[in-house]
C-alpha cells in the first residue's frame, strides 16, 4: 500500500472571512477621498448602467479613482494599502497552530485564498506568506509597472474554477488545458473530500456547495461583532449549502478552532479507512 502523506486544503475567502469588511475600505477608498458608500454606489451603478460584471466594474473604478487623485498605480502601492487591513481575532496565529496540529498527526495542511478582492492588496497583509496560492483579482502592468487593465477577475461563479485547480494540482491561472484534463478523483492531488472551504456568504455559496456536495466540508463564518449575523447565515444549512456556521474567531479553543481540528481528525480517519479498504482487496 502506497504510503503517501495526507494533504488537506484549507481554502478561504478573504473579505468578511479573514478580515471584517472589504479590503479597499481600510486605506484605498479613504485615499481617493470617497466614503465607502460613495465608492461602492458608483461602482455598482457603473455595472448596472453598462450591464457589466460587478467585479470588473469595481476594478475599473479603482483605476479611475486613483488616477483622478494622482495616486500610484504600481503593484507596490496596492501592497502598501494591504498593510492597513485589519484581521479577525486569532488570524495571525491561526496558520502556524493549524499546521502544527496537522504535523503532529502526519498531515500536511495547505492554505489557499479564493477571493473576489484584490490579490495585490492581500499580498501586502501580514498573512500573505501563509498561503500556497492566492487566487484573487489582479491587474496587468505595463513596462513602467503601472496597472492598466484587469488580468484576473474573480466573481462568485468563476470562483469554482480555482477549487478545481486545487483539486487537480494546477496552480497556474493561465493553464486551462490541464485543469480540464480527466483525472480520476482518487488520483487527484487534493480530493474534494480533503478540502475545507471557509467563506462568509453570497459570493462563496457556489464554492461551498461544490465542496460540500463533493464530500468535503464547508464552513460559513460571520462577524461576531455584528448582531444577528449567525441567524442570517442559518438558512445556508437549511438549504444544504454548507455543513457548519460559526463565528470568525480564530483564537485557540474558539468554536472555529475546535471545528476545524475536528474536521481534520475526521478526514484523517476517513482516509485511513479508505486505505485499509484498498489494502484488503
């Protein structure tokens, strides 16, 4: 029997999942002289008037607003904006603790971001180095390093493509041939059953449903500081879209901490039973 190490993928949305609110609201929107309401109203109105994709509209609006204020459009400027992003309690310590929990059980934990936010801003946060891959919106840059056009736009439906890329071990955004190649599920680097998807609501529903229906585990998280937030997400369980709902509190011994460790244990036991089944055939 092949003694291949068990790898578990923890896949996270970013806005509302690892950080309260939208990442643009901490530094970028104030820098262009707008209120959060003004910026998003303008962005959403642009999408509605032009019958355009809302993600592409906000990416264009960011370029337009920055140019109008004479702000830098270099990757480094967006990354600098990410340094001001606040994180939910316990997030900074979360990754090393969960990795250690896996290591103690002979399990490899890989963390991924799957976000409709901006990759360049996420790259500037203190947790950027924790992820094997950050799948998120990003810009093309000209020869002078200035952003001028969207390179990747991640909306709520095409988010699912990145779950399949993780499943098949295809990390390139560009590569569409390999991700469409048929590979038996048991031969894929990270089977769906070895995935834990963490999101905060609407834009994550297709991914959470995909992972759940394919044998993995989906967790919908909510801001513990927001009154009634848990109740708002309860319908996701009733509608069979997620497995669990809990607060976005990543501290040790929190509900989230206990839940993810328990899921890791379950995946490990299920994998062990499956290997034993194969061994006796």
